[in-house]
C-alpha cells in the first residue's frame, strides 16, 4: 500500500464515518486514548516542569542585567502557550504513541492479522487506523495543558528563589496570555496529533514483513513525525505572521 | 448469515489463472472448478504456491492472468464486501488478534455482522470453541496457547458466520493424530449439516483420503497443476511419477 493510497483510504473512511458514525470503533479509540493521554501525563508534565525550570534560569540570567527578572514570566507564558507547549508535547507523543502505533500495526501485519481483518470484511483502516488517529488528536489538548502548566510551575519556582513572589508571577502570566493564544496553541496541538497518528499508522501499514520490519517502522514513524511537526510548525508560524495573528 | 444458498454452477472457479506476485509467476495456467458442498484439497511440496493460490481465492491478491470467481463473482472493489461475508478463512499462521482473548476473537465477526445480543454471541462463540475442543481456553490470550490451539481457535473464528466456503491453510499441521482426526470429523459434520464447501491445504495423507472429494496437486519445478481428481484414484492410477511419489510419502514405487 503506497502512502498516497493510505491517505486516500483514510480520508474516504473518515468521510464515510460522518454518515455512519456507528462504524467508529469507540472502545478501541478510548483504549488508545487512555494509553496516549492518561499514561503519558507523567512524562509530559515532568518534561514540561524541567523545561520551565531551564527556560526560567536562562532567561533570568539575561534579564538580570537589566534588573527585570519578573519578565521571565511573560516570556515563559508566551513561549509555552504559542510554541513550546504544543511542539514539545507532540514530539513526546511521536516518541510514545506514534512509535507504538507503528509497532502494533506492523506486528499485526507480520502476523497476517491485517489480512485476516480484510478477509473478514473489516477494513484495517476503519478498524485500526481511525480509532488511533482520533485518539492521538484528542490526546493532545489535555497533554499540552498539563505540559504548559507544569512548565509555568517550574518557572514560578525558579523565580521565587530569586525573590519574586509566586503571586506576582501569576499576575504577569495571566496579563500576557490571551485566550486566543492558548486556543491557537491547542489547535496546533490537535493538528500535530492528527499528523503523528497518521504517520504512525501509515508506517505500521507499510512495515516490511521481515523481523526487523517492525523496528524500522517505529523508527520511521518517530523520525517522520518530528520532521512533519517541525515543518508544520514553521509553516504555521509564517502564515500567522502573514495574517498578523 | 450465509446459510445454505445452493448456488448454480461452481462455488469457486479458476480459469487459466496465473498465480503469483507482481513480477513473479509461481503457478501458470491453473484451471479447476469446485462444486458447492465439495471438500477440495490443495496439495504440493513446500513452497509450490498453495498459500499463494489460496490468497487469490480469498481476494487478498489479484490474479496475474485468467479469471477467478467465487460464487460466480470476481473479486472487485464492488463485490468485496459481499463476498467477504460468504467466506471463512483460516491462515497458515492462525492470525488471531493478539490483543483479544480466544473467545473475543471468535465473537468479533458476530459482533460486526450479526444483530445477536451479547449473551447470544457469547453462547454461539462458546459453541464454536467446543466444536474445536477448546472451551476451556476461551479466556486465554493467543500468546498463552500453543500453535495448534491457535489454529483451532482460528478455525472456530472462520466458521463463526456460517460461511458458504471455508478456506483452511494447513489446519492439521502441528496437531496430534487424535485432534487432527476429530478436526476431520468436524469438517465432515459441518459439510453434512450446513452444506459448507471446504478448500483445504493439507499434507496429511490419512486425512486427505478420509475427507477429500477431490484434490489438485501442484509442482514447484514445473510451476503448474500436475493432477486433479479423486485422491485414491490419483494414487493408484496417475501417469505422473511426481504424483505417485507424493502419495507414497516420497518413496518412488518403481513403476
Ligand atoms: N510476498 C511474496 N512475494 C514474492 N514471492 C513470494 C511471496 N510470498 C511467497 N512467495 C514465493 O511464492 C512461492 C510459494 O509460496 P507459498 O507460500 O504459496 O508456498 P506454499 O505452497 O504455501 O508452501 P508451504 O507448504 O511451505 O506453506 C515461494 O517460492 C515463495 O518464495
Ligand atoms: Mg503455505
């Protein structure tokens, strides 16, 4: 199955589900969501916290020269909500979930389970791919929010050691962040989640049925997801700049 | 469900079929018809293309040349969905869904294609597992049962929707003689009760003589079907040394 065939079939399947929502495998999707979102909360929050701490230290070192360490909070809020939150969360999703999708589906392919589904009249795209892509996309907003909040907590902690009260920190954060900024970041996250899910499943469906095929598929899923996230984020940044948002 | 719709003409028909993969013809110019209710065996040495030709019959791979019909229909995008519900397939590897228990594997087709309640589906799936003598493995995962047991669960799954034609790829490989013989009885019983057609890849000579109505034999070196007929007659009166040797378990009979 070529990549374009796969994308075409997935789109056709998604369109078909608009008219036959009962064909969606909700149970499978919930399980994939649990593995992607719930099981990923700890690592996403942990990385977010450390990122917040590191960023706060770096920025504070620079801003200290002007005696305005307090603006670390503004920088952190903007950086996390607009860029780092969705991008870093998506990269973690690619490593945890995209690779798992590729390995699961690749193993099923090697084990002829995909053939078995096909001859049972259950197209693998409907049965395996759709629930996973939807789960990956829906996992992004909660993961991103946890990541961003953990980052802010890390930043607040660093600033409080520099004598800036946490209350003041939060005042600056709420003053700089707009609802649009946060929703924009989350929407970007959903888009990245869709891409990670799609690439992971595609890599699995195309996995060679050799012993190292599954490993290669998982690697390809992560590498191409990260490339797609980087390129996608760049494109979105350019478009946002052109449209002035 | 499929049930016994007595089809006019052959249920599976191959006419001048070239079997293989794009760029690699494995078997050339194969023609035979399988009648409804027949138990038809595919024979031949390892790697001669039995699984390949089975994959054409179940619509996984398109034939390289010629015409292949199941229930009078060729495999196309338009006929696929309907045909899939009329066939049952057991793969050589079993191909159970590794994330589901044995019982859930058998229940899956019932869940997707019948309106039975959960309790009814469960009851029916348990009945199928009893048929293959695996009722006590119902709640085990495929990774927790042996290869031969996997195959029997896969047979139960293939039978779930009472298909018109069942394709079995080496069902008795890896089974002990007693289980293998009760599998033969199951096949004969289902044929008698429901009029199912069976297309079976098998190497078990005892089983072949017991259940087969007809058999087709393929030869790797000639890339062709070399015999078609009733197994006992092929054994006794085939002109082809390869065929005679096959039925004599590899000993040449000096003819
Ligand atoms: N995907 C593929 N692409 C190209 N050639 C293949 C492919 N799969 C199998 N073959 C070739 O097709 C030939 C027939 O394979 P097949 O699996 O049909 O054999 P078989 O008769 O089922 O053997 P066995 O009894 O060992 O299962 C083999 O020589 C194999 O090399
Ligand atoms: Mg085979």
